[in-house]
C-alpha cells in the first residue's frame, strides 16, 4: 500500500474508480458487522411489508465504504477527519455501486484535503459524500 | 402546524398538531451514556473489514497502527465504525450501566401513531482522535430537530435529526455524529 502525500495532491485530482457488487450476502454481512439488526437489511418479506422491493444496504455500511474508498487511495497514513454522507437511491441486491471521487480543496494549515465522493447505482446517486482526510 | 387542507377534518388537524407538539417537546433533552457491549477489539474490526473489503494495514497490524498513534500492540479501528461500538445488536438492549431511556425517545411515539418504517438519510461524522483496540466507547445523544410532516417518495413522515457525542474510557471525546432518519408510513407494501 503506497501512501499519497499532501504535496502530491492537486485540487481536481480524480480518485481511481471502484465498483462494488451489491449482493444479499454483502448487505446482510455488512449490516451484522456494523451491529445493525434492523429487519430491512436481512429479511426480504419485512422489507416488502415496509414498502421496499428488497433488502437494502444500511447507512453504516455506506459510510464504511466511503471511508474505505478514500483510505484505499491515501494509504494507511491517511487519517479520516470527517465523513458526511447523504443517501439517495437504495443499494439493492443485484446492483453495482460505482464509486468515484475528486479532490475539491486543500488546506495547508493541517495538510487536509477535502473530497467529494459519489456512489451511483442503476437508479441514480446512492450516496453523495464529503470527506476530509489528513495526509502525510 | 398542519393547515386545514388536503381533505383533513378539524379533529384530524388538531390531532396532528398535538402529535407534532409532543415531538417538539423532546428537542434538546440529552440521554446517555449508552455503553458498548465490547471494548474495541481486533475480531470485530476484522469482521467489518472482511465484509467491507477494507485491506488497510492499520486495521490489521499494530506496527502500521503505531504510525497513526495507536498504543503498543494495538490496531486502529476504522473511524467509520465509531457508531457500531455502542449499537444494541441482536438483543436490542444496551449493556448494563447504560441509560435505560430510549436513545431516540421519539421513536415509540412515532410507532404508536403508525409511523412504523424507518430509513436513514444522512450521517455526518467527525473524528477527533483515533479509536484503538482496547478503547471503551460510550455515546450521549440528543434530538436536534424534528421536521414538520413531509410527503416523500417513500411515504408520509418526519425527518428526525439526532446528535451523538462519543467518548472513550478516559472521558475524551473521540468523535461526534449528526444522524438523520425518516420515520414514515409507507405508501404501500410491495406484494
């Protein structure tokens, strides 16, 4: 794992794209790993009774993927300071989430960079996120 | 305030207004601490990373974590895992020693009125210091706001925004979170 340095980053830099295959296994495994036992994340009948066509990814997992996506790029020395996400179209089994990101600001005072991260699926934007990470 | 429109009777409007007043009365009141069932540990971190496909060495190896300021022989937890440590889990109960009140006290009020479905819409987390293996995390929460009644694509309901501050065993704030949910009556079940 190589580490990105603050000096090497420019506003407008694009992060490498990441495709995440959304499966029922992924949705349930990540819900449980995040300690979220809401039935809409593991029980299709319960999800349907509440107006959803299928189980869907929980927000803690989306948050986790946004964090992972950024530190995959920075390397282990990148320190997350902020992850702020807004959810849109749910991630259902059978879909693929395409993640992309861009550097939108640099702050010399603490060597932090601000990123905009977007995850899209077949319906539209699953997540739009703002991330602040401090770089070496 | 619900205005008399969209075919609601005076009595129905009054009921909704009383309901919304009750919701507003919960704004600002703090609950907690809500403790963690487990101290921050390598097994739960690995389960998370395995499912998320996260190979960051700082989450697996103490030598990599040391570069981020972790104590000797400790790994760092993914910062985005912050909220997970204090979740109730399968039992739906917080561990002994936690505040016995609801962490989101408006939830039973919504359930009583038939707003049974919930979906999270926003999560903003700030991380003030690394959460490391061995840390014991607790959270204190308050309701920041409850919206007026909204008609959304999913159904009719309310946005509820909760603030949570997370602390460690040294009573240091490790991070904070603004979490927004929609509590709603679905338009219809999917057959």
